[in-house]
C-alpha cells in the first residue's frame, strides 16, 4: 500500500468519523472508490484519536437527500445520541426540544405514543403529518384514520427528521409535513454485534431493549426485541408494551440493493378516565375508570428495491402496508358519570367495545435524476404513489360487565362499516441551480382518488348512509434558497396541501345527526421564509410562516320542515396560522475538556378562525376571530448543557401558553370538564448522559423537577371529554451496552 493510498484512506476515514453519516446503504458506493484490499499489501497504521465537541445539535438535510429534494425547505434532524433526553419514556418535549413550534399532547400513558403538531394543527396521534419509519409510511389509514398507532421504542431510533409542509408535494399532501424516524442499523464492519438497553424508573417503569446486527458478505441484518411495563402516574393507568423489528438487506451489485423490513408495535393501556376541573384540583392522580382499556396492534411490512441506474440517476421502489387493529373496551361517559356496581344487578354496567381493522397498502416509485440544462445544474425528483385502503370499523358493541381487558360481545356492533379508498398520485419537482448561490425548485402533485363508505348503522336509515368522497387535486408549489455566503442562507417556499375527510367526520352519532353529502376535503397552503446561519459556536434559524386551512369541519344546528332541530355535520369555516419559529444554539464556554452550551427554541403562532359558525346550545354562533383549538400562541423550550469529556448534563425549561378545547373559546370550564380553557404551564427537566470507551452508556432523567400539575388538552373524542392530567415528577435510569 503506497503513501498516496494510505492518505486517501486516512482522509476518508476521518471524514466518516467526523460526519457520522455513513449509512449501510451508502457504504458499498464508498468502497467502490477504493482499491480492493486483497490486491494491496497490508500495513498496520498508528491509532489516531480525534477530540472535540459538536458545535451544534440540530442538523439540516442536504439539498439532495436520497430521492428527495430538500433545498429551500425548513427541516431539522435530531441525532438522539447527541441529546440528553428521557428516551425510555420518549418524552416529546425533550426529544423535540430544539425544534421550535412543536406542540405536544400527552395521551395514552407515558411512553406509549408521540402526539405532536406544528403551526396550529391537531396533534392527535400526529395525524396532520406524513409519518414514516425509514421512509415507509406508518399512518394507519391516510384517508380514513391518518393517526399513527405504530409506536416504535426510542431506544431503536438513530435520528428524527422533521420536514415542514412546504415539501409536501414529494411525499404526500399533509399540512404538517413529514416526520421520519430512522432506525438504528447494523455495524457493517462486523459479522455480529449486540446492543442492550435497560431502564427502571418511578411508577413501576421497567423496560428492556435488545438488538443484534451484522454483515455477512452481501447480506446485512438487524433486529430488535423490546418490552416495557409501567404502573402509570395516575391510578388505574398501567401500560404494557412490546415491539419487534427486523431488517434484511441484500447488496446484489454495487448499484442494486434490496431491503425487507417488518416492524410491529403493540401496547395495552388501562385508561384511567377523564376528570373534572374540581377533581383535578383535588387530586390529579385519581381515576374515574378502572375497566377501560386501549390496545393497538400494528404491523408494518415493506420491501424496497434501490437501483442506481447511473451516476446521475437513482430509482427507489417501495411496497409497504399497515396491517393490524385498534381495540378499545370502555365505559365512555363524562367524568361526572361514576362507574359503580348496580345495587339492583350486583354488577357493573356493560362496556362499549370498538374495533378498527387496518388494511392499507402503498406502492411508491421515486426517481431522482441529476442533469445539466445548458449551464444550469439541475435535479429532478419524480414519482408515482398508489394507495389501496380498507378501514373496517365496528363500534358500539355491547361488551361484558367484567373488569379485565375483554373484547367479547353480549350484543352485536351497532356500527359495522367499511371505508375504502383507491388513490393515485403523481409528483414532480425540479431543482434548478441558477447560480452558485441561488437555487429554485418548482413542483406539482396530482391527486386523484375516491373514498366509499358502506355498511350498516342500526339507528340510521340505510338509504342515507352510503357516502362517496372524491379526491381530485392539482397541487402546486415552489421553493428557493439563496446562499449569502458559506455560513448564511435564506430560504423560502409556498406549497398547496389538503387533508381528506376522515372516517369519524362522516359517521352520524345519533338519529338526530345528519352528514352533509357534499363534504369537502380541507384545502389550503403552507408558506414560509427564513434565514439559517451557522458560525463557529453559533447556529441561528428563524422562519416566518403562514398556513391557510380551508373547509374545517364542525356541526351546525338546523331545523326540519316540521320545526324540529337536527345536528348537521359539514364544513363550517376557514382558519389561518401565522407566526415565527426561532432556534438559537450557542456555545457559552469552550475549553479542551469542557463545553457549556445553550439553546432557545421558541415560536409565536397566531392561529385564528377567519370565518365560520358552529352549533352552541339552541343556536349557531360565529367563531370568526377565535383561537384555533389546541394552538398555543407561545411555545418556548430552553436548555443549558454542560459537557465534560464524555459526560453531559442538560437543564431544560419549557413553557406553553393557554389554549382552548373548542372553537367557541369557552372561557370557563364546564362542570363535567369537557370544554374550557387549558391553562398555560411551565416545566423543568434535568437529563444527563455518560458514555464510556467500552460501549457503555448511562442516562438519567428527572422529569418535571418541580412536580407541576398540568394537562395539555381537553379531547373532544377519544379517550373521552374532560381533563387528562400529565405526569408529575418522575425519575428514570437507563443503562446501555454495545458489544
């Protein structure tokens, strides 16, 4: 091996170590640029140790990322190994702390589900986002129920990528953007590797994560198994979760690779029931239910073919599915309705059983081609997406009077419905590098599909039930980026988006309710302009945004010809969110061994109804000018991190301003807690991490240091209207080992 070859190897190795971004998929391409090892004499190199700290935590995706174009779009990448956070319970306010404007909704028990939204959108199971794992869609049913019930453990995640809605033409039409969880991978330098992570904490928390991986010839494998138990902060709020994942990759040639993945997540959560405001003030840990349960069980299989057709052209074909069920058995009533044993029958009341079965299939072809148009360097991202979904919803089944988790029926379901969707989408976006500084990317997306609801509702006239909804949209967008210098860029964009009418919006809840047969999908746009600067020890990213959301759904009170009233479910108005998102990361003290850094991640969001009317008692009232539900004006998360060697400690302060549970902005909470304001709250968290040179990692967390009693939302549907307290002070200790 000559000196030039050694130098090439050394420079490449140092670059890889510093970037930490060499994936298993890209490794063969890097290797192909090097001389074959068996054709060169071996030589032992001296060990080189590189010391230093990362100057900032939040990264951005490159302008060309796989088969996506990301230039001119706000996006953030969080490497979980770079932050101090409660990974064992996947606390969103810590995981997303450095992403401004993320609103967190606590639901389904700590550690079970991540519910987040940005820019005034609904955070319920993050359903305003296109949720993916390793680029594979995990939303349960994008048209019927776009919530993501799939919930992998954070111990399995390497990084989180959040792309705002101005990039939606390339991956879907969602207002909220794409949220992609990238799973850890195998150490491709070894035939076998093993990682184990165990956690213990307050309220009976115990969890275990175990993973194996390696590379044998052209085959790379990775798999994990996970279990977690928690008794919960509130009475009767036990959780038991488990998850499995497997990935098998085959590198057929240097240009062609295949990947098969299968992920599964399930948990059983004992739902402690809603509280009234008086109950919350008395004891937020109390429960009003002991016999309510929720249980999603979701499988995500996928197959990928990744073909580098040439040095400039790449084709990625992904076939995937979301299969499984969402089950619940509960006494669904206000907090003021007790769940007690009847003196007459000597038994509890029969519970309600609801079951959703998901059968969602997606086939997606994505092409990236880089070319020159005259003297202009260009990149084209184009593709086709086919979706075929069948959501089978059965509700209002009469269950048992028992106390355990039991889905058996004593009387049939009153609702037995299918929500079938067939949808075709084609997209194209072209990135033109007009100068060395200026890049412009226009794009379009065509959506064409139809959703049909069929089935039976025992209390509803059959002739009024069938409902068809067509989805026909031509969505346009444009993004741009101007590089002021090596440190500063200005970016911005505008992109149209839409959200399909979901299943729950067209199901009449009683004989006194009717559904508008001309319901329209929500439609609007995302717009943003920002500046991103990175200097030595300082990172600044500030964005001004504007999100228009038309055709919001709600109910009106209408009158029949005979003078009687009925509830009419229809499009009731439009809303608009405008504001600022700002992130500042800076180094305060830096020496050879010590680094003290700080960050502030703050957003101002003025989300208001532009027009609209909703039913209020015996009348319809205007909501124009009212604050959009669950859309705080101010969200601020701030942290101070001290690092010494491989040890770090982060103190974080979070603030969320007041929100409302209803479009009427009811100023005083109702007696049953169903509607009213959600008070502002402030929280302190303390997290620490220590890494050893032998693969040992220890994490410690004290969450909600001052034991603040608070709640984040008053839901209008599942898990039930009322106050749902979040966790008070808790502590977690996590130990991980990689060998």
